[in-house]
C-alpha cells in the first residue's frame, strides 16, 4: 500500500498546526503499513543528489523560491493549456541524512520517496485566482492506495482522495485577510472530488455541514494528537533547562502569564492585553507573549513597543519548540482567549504539561478542553480580566485545572489518532 501526502504547509518554514497534523499523519500511515511519499514543488536538477537536496531544503524551509512577477502571464497560459501535471518520482533513503538534530523532521525517516513537480504549489495558488473553475489534474508516476491533502486544495488525483479540513475561518470571520471565494473554491473541490474528508474537530465538521449539508456522509471527525514529543517533554520538565531559560529572560517560575501563537486580530490579543493591564495591580506578574506578528497587529503594537509597559507586557517574538514548552510549563497559567479556532493546539499542549488554562467559551475550544479550563467570553474585556485574576490568585482552582488538564490531554493521544485514522480510511 502506498500513500501520497500533499499540502502547501509541507513547505512552510514556520510550521502551523497543519504542519504538525502532517507529521502525525506520516507517522501513523507508516505504522499502519503504508509506504509514504510526499508531493513537493522543488526546483529540478538533472543531478539526482542535488535534486533530492533541493526537495529536502524546500521541505525544511531553507530554500524559498517563488515565481518572478514578469513571468506570471506565461505561467497563467501554461495552466490554461496544460491538461495534466506529471510528477517526477524521487526515491528517498532517510538513512543517508541526519534528521535527529531537528525533532520536527524526525518523521522524514518514515518517508520513502517524493513526487516532485517544480513550483506546483505556486501553480495551484495561481489557478485558484483564475476566473474558470477547473482543478489541476495530477498524473503520478506510481499507483497509490491513497492521495491525502492536508488542507483543502483545488487538485484532482486519479486515486482515492482524502482531504483534511481544519477550519472554515475564511468563510466565517471578517478578521482575517484570506479571500473567501478562493477558500470556497478549494473547499468545494475537497468535498466534491474526495472519498473522505477529515475534520479536526466536531465544531469544524458542524460548520462545514452548515455550508454543505449534502456531504454529511463524507465528513469524519478525527482529533489530532497533542503536539509534544517525549524528548521535548523531558527537556521542558528538566529543572536545569527551565532555570537556564528563565534566567536569560529574567523571569521567575510560576510568576508570569503566558500566551503563544501568532499575534493577530483573530487571537484577540488587544482585549487580552487591555484586560491584563486593567488588573495588573491585583496580580502583579507580567504577561509574556510569544509568536510572530500577524494580520491586525497594528491595533495592539503600541503595547509591545511602548516602554511604559516594558516590564508588564513582554514580547519575545518567535520562540522554538523547547523554549515554548518550557515557558508553558513554568508559567502561572496559559492564557488563550481566541475569537475563533478550528481546534486549538496550544491549549492542548498546555494541558498536557499540567499548566492551568484560561481560554474562550466559543468555537472548538470547549470541545478540546472540556471541564479542564477556565472559560471567559472573549468579547468582554471585563470578563477576561476577572478570569486573569481568578487563575492567578486561586490556588485551589489552579491545582484542579492542572490535574484535570493532564487527564483531558490523554484523550488526544497518538494511539487514539491512529485508531481513528485506520477506521476512517478503511471506508475509502
């Protein structure tokens, strides 16, 4: 049995939750007996060693390529005229490369080959914006039991197809820049052309059914596992590692609130900061924010840059996985009052580490956290503020949430993910 996995996120330098889903998927399929290949879009080279290296650099984010604008008209014409997109198979021996230095790449040892089409994901993006509604048709160099796209793509393959839907945020929210028409085109292809569509939460599945009720039988909910490797967890729990990082950042264990994720409008950062500042004199510990700035960050940038808030609101920018987990584990509480999520991996990570969680009472977050979190209305600054005081000062609540969170996180194990996956794909 062979499976080909495709998706834009495979080649992103900074992986999102979709990237972690793909790593879990590769590992699970390998353990289920599949020979796993990845669909890539690296630059061609007649030397196979260089060609393979181009693919690996593309997948690890060390090689970023894009079309030159002046060539765009020719690429559009190519898309219109081209009937099939033929993949070039590159066999892969993971033993020839060392991936253990980066824990996010260890799943590569389960990959046996790549199907490469230079700039293919760029072509799919361009095709999405063309006025006609035509999917790109793949011609693959070998037979596959499954073709799996880790997010909706307007692509058709000649094999049983599974697509994954993480959320419908581009169709349901006004506070992100994504083009809803483009997303709808991808979503329609995913539902119409696929044998099976996996949704990462029941909330996302219900939202999908609100738009496309006719595809109910194709939609299956499959929870992704907690995105923490055991090696990472051991480091995050190591007191020497904790003390070293906290000393560098001038933080004290248990004496700061922590948020990690893209700092954007959808994550409700402005209300979080305003709520925190309104009760700072009561809690008297800093709010530490980690992650890249995203859409809508102009509305709260002043709090990150103004020296007036320097010791109250601490912005770290992007942090690596180990740093993130150490900060989660050593914080007083993890705060995540997001306005909209398809799943909510950060709250699951925090619960798995035994860190008390404050989060929103909307979207998928109650489904993930159950009774193991303190919920607030994300639209009410006063309610967020009250929650911050409660989760900072109430020792009994903190202990309760810590224990409940670790127990809740066990539901989202890799074992459960694999069992649900095999049950789902047996129907394809």
